[in-house]
């Protein structure tokens, strides 16, 4: 039988939980056909796909004042303080993905998104409550490239330019009453990604910079070797370059510092570029 001390601890815990309840908006994303991608392309490519998804979604969530709560496999759970920010982030994610797919035909990530607003128990490392469960259920009902949200959230976003239409009535697992779900026709919404740098999605760490410098140096040595073995014979017909090509020792004796100066300038410029470089565009990730 619990004693008074146990009852006191329980009361304190209940009060602490009660005080942590806040009105939030929960967003879930999920990559469609990800299981098939892992099966066809293997673990490494599957993991890279998830990394691409996360590196896109995280900055957008932060841009709209959201917080990434956790990742669950190829899904992301995020929290926002109000429905408007959550809706704007969802639209921006879909618009960003569409933009990247139009620029890079090999980029084939499609996601579905579900949102719900309500009271939740917000702790430093996680969020609990019915609002989380419902948001997850709504996300599972969405198709690829689709944004679905609850009727209560849609009511709070009415007449704000989000192009919300009724998607259907669903009875979710564990819920007694059916819920009307709305769809955001994000293709007709204004651009929500204009102030977000979509090319800066793949961060480069210092070790990757060292590797790039190493590859650059090796490539430069290879080009010099290629020139002396083959290319100089092809450009020998160009009169201004003939003497330099057929008898480079004369040119080197007269201006011995020029080749080394050129190499130094290339290495210096590349080093400065890499020191300032923080991200790499999507297409270069496959090179």
C-alpha cells in the first residue's frame, strides 16, 4: 500500500506533467516507397536517401521556428508552437522537393506529410499525447507528395491562403469517433522556399574537406602527367604553343617559376574555396 511519501511524489509528478502541457502542432514526414528503395539499392544508398531527406527537412523546420523532436527510420517528427508555422513548413518541404526534382532528374524523393494541433506533454527530449498519435495516423493516410491535416487544425487556418479541401472522413485506430481530414493543395500556394538556400543541404565536415583537397591534388598531378604524355602532341600544331610543347625545357629555363606559380595559385585558390565551403550541391554528391 503506497505511503504518504509515495503519494507526495506522485502528486508532484502529476503537477509537473500538467504544467508541461502546451498547445502545439505536430508534423510527421515519411518517405514513400523507401522500403523498395532499400531493397533495390542496398543499405548504403538507403541510408544516403534518408540523409538527403533529413538535410532538406531539418533546415526548413528550423526556418519556420519548429523543433525536430526525433527521427523514426525514414520519418521525421517535428513540433511547432502554432498551426500556421507547421503548415508553412509542410508546404515548403513539398515545394523544395519538387524544385530539386525538376533540377535533378536522379533525385526521386517523395514524401507524405501529416499534421495535427492540440495539447501535448512537452518534455526536453520528446513530446507525448493524443495529438502525436493522431498526427501520425493522419500521415499514414496521405499519399506521396500530399499534405493532410486534421479538421480542428484546418479550422484554425481557414481563409489564410493555404488552399485546404476536404480529403475524407477516417476512423483511426484507437479512436472511437471518425475524423474529417483536409488536404492542402500546396501546388497553388505561394512560394514558401524563396528565402531558404536549397543548394546548401549537404554539409561538408573538415575531414571531407581534406579528402577533397587530396583528390584535387591527385587530379592536378594526373592532368600534368596526361599533358606530358599525350596532350602536348595534339596542341603542337598551334604555332604560339609549339615551342613550349615540343621543347618545354627552354620555356622552363627562361621562366622556371611560372609552372610552380600556376600550381601554387591553383592550390591556394582551391584551399581558400574549401575553407569557406560549408555545403555541396545535390548533383555533386554522386560524383
